């Protein structure tokens, strides 16, 4: 029964893909010591509304369940199970990071596509050396040629081929095709990158030692909602 319980707990998903970094693995096959049963339970964290994000990251990344407080192994595992379930529910599912990254990528690609289309229109009307050089600033693989009207027309044609792939990629991402969940173990850097994005978007200061896990999740959910609305508005403006 104990082995079945541990096996079930190891499948708990936490963070953006907590199943890949579950600290419960460190407790696997460890026999409960007799003195554990005599411990007086003193758990510091049972709810994400009280738990600092920094502590959550430490438990998640360093596999240190003892940061949850003084308790038996079984109690620590149960507490972590509850916390990760609360986290996943509050952040909007285990694919929240993938969703956030997808939204950002869509916006960046759409901005790139708009700039490219304006440049192509300009070059088709009046080829200039400045516009010709700008074609090489988009990161597409283009052959190097000296500027001339004929070469500008050749490069634009190749450029348009690359641009069509970007347009198709945006269409696929915006259509709601589900991304696979992250398979690598999330690191502190993943949280830091997300925090930097949130700080830039909301113009607020976020301290991982003071912000609670619940508030962090609320920011991520709100950010995703804002980005989805922005994409929706861009689509409506494009149809006008």
C-alpha cells in the first residue's frame, strides 16, 4: 500500500512540469524511522497563499521538503502534494509556461511580419539601398548581393519565401494547436525569466522572498489573459 501511495504521489505535476522535478523521488524506498512517529508536526506551509515563491522554488529545484517545516516524511509528502495541486489549479494548468511562451512568440512574430510586409511594399514601389540592407536584418538566410534594382527584386522574392513560413507558423500557433508540455526539469532560470516578463508587463517590483505563490500565479494568469486579448484585438484590426 505504501509503495502504491508513493507511486501515485510521484505522478503529481507541479510548476510548469513538476512531474520532471518532483522531490518525492528523494524519499522513494526510504523506510520511515521510528522517531518520525514521535515528531510533533509543525508545518510552516500548507497553502500557497502563505508560501513565499522563493521557498516554493527551493523545494522544487533543490528537492528539499524539509523547508515545509518539521514533520514526518508522510506529512511532508502530503503537504507538498496539496501545495502542488493548489499551484497547478491557481496558475491555470501545467502548460501555463508553454502557453505564456507561445503567446509571446506569436506577438513577436506578428510584429516581425508586419515590419517585413511594410518593407516589401516599400521596396516594390521604390527600391533603395537602405531598404535593401534592411532585408538582411530579419535573420533570414539570404544570399549576399550588391544593391541594384534587379538584385533587390531577387532578394525580395527569396525574402518572401521565408516570410510565408513565419506567417504559417503564426497561423498554426494561433489556431490553438496544443504544445507538448516541457520535458526538461525546470530550473530557477525558468522562474526568473517569467518574473522578468511579468515585471516588464505590469511595471511592478516582484521579490521572490515576499510575493506568495498564489499572487505569482495570479500575475501569470492575468498576463496570459492580457496577451490573448491583445492578439484578439490585432486580429480584429487586421480584418478592418
